[in-house]
C-alpha cells in the first residue's frame, strides 16, 4: 500500500511556504525539537514528505488509530500510543522516554474529532517538555473527500496541486493553569485554521507566493536555512 501512496503523491505539484524556515526539520539549522500539528484529514502529504526526519507520531489507543500506525510504520516513522487527556501521566512518561530529543507529530483533532478542533494534549506536552508547537496548514486542489468519515478525509487528485504553509512556532509556558491551557488551545486552533485556509486557497488558485519552495520528500531535500 505504501508504494502505491508514494507513487500517487509524487505526481502532485507540491509547494511549501515557510514563515520560519528553521521550524522545518528538513532545513539545516532546524530549531528543534518541536511538536508538529496538522488536521487529521490532511495527513497523507505531510507524513510522506517528512519521513526520515526523526519524527515520532503520537497516536490514540483507540482502534480507529490502527490504520494511522500502519501508515506511519510503512513510511518509517516511530510511533507511540497514548492519550494525554485520559490516563495522561502514563502516556506523557512514555512519550518523554521515547522522544529522546526527537520531534513529535500530532493530529490534534484525531482520531475521532470533533473535526478541526484542537484538543488540549499538545498544549500540555509543549508546556511540560518545553518545546514549541508548529502549526502546519495543508490544502489540495479539489480533493476527493470521504464525506461519511468524521474528518471528511481528503485525498489529492492525481497530478493536482498540494500546498503546505508552515507557521511560526508557539511555545506554551511552563506550569499553565486550566485557563492558560484553554487560552493556548484556542490560539493553536486559530493559527492552525488560518494556515490551513491559506494553504487551501493557494492550492485552488495556483498563485505564486514570495518565498515558496518545492515540497519534496525529506529524503530528497537537504536545504540551507
């Protein structure tokens, strides 16, 4: 399955706009580690393009996340299962042990939604680990969508445009109270929604943006900052 997905994604016209180039793990001088977040519906292209970058995928213990773990494994990702909101202490300790200075990938509305609503888990992790959250917006030109799934999962059409917008990092302060967690949760949700809208509009109109770059698989890239 992985080979078919890779061949399909390689037909795309893919570009990235980095608001902070050093927030991208493929760029020399990457200011990591970080927690990368993108919506569950858009996981295909980002997961493919940043394999081989010492990223660890956080997946829910729910059985609906099994296929995500299979995809991550076929792309060469490490993965850790657990929820930071339910039985969170065990999950966080597991994540800390497994990360070892590596970056984390989270779909903050997965595995079951609500769609495009950030859960608080990534905020707790940013605060606890002292590493920033980097929102990553993705958009495809007129994608096929699975309308009966909770996230309306998006599949790019063969040879179509895919666009990525990498936002500036957001660092949650240490020892956040409940109100502080909610404040940062809303901030991350707003920023992720904004860059996603920009990426979607960009994919649809096909415009040229200052600073845009081709978006290749990390194994094909070796960029200076």
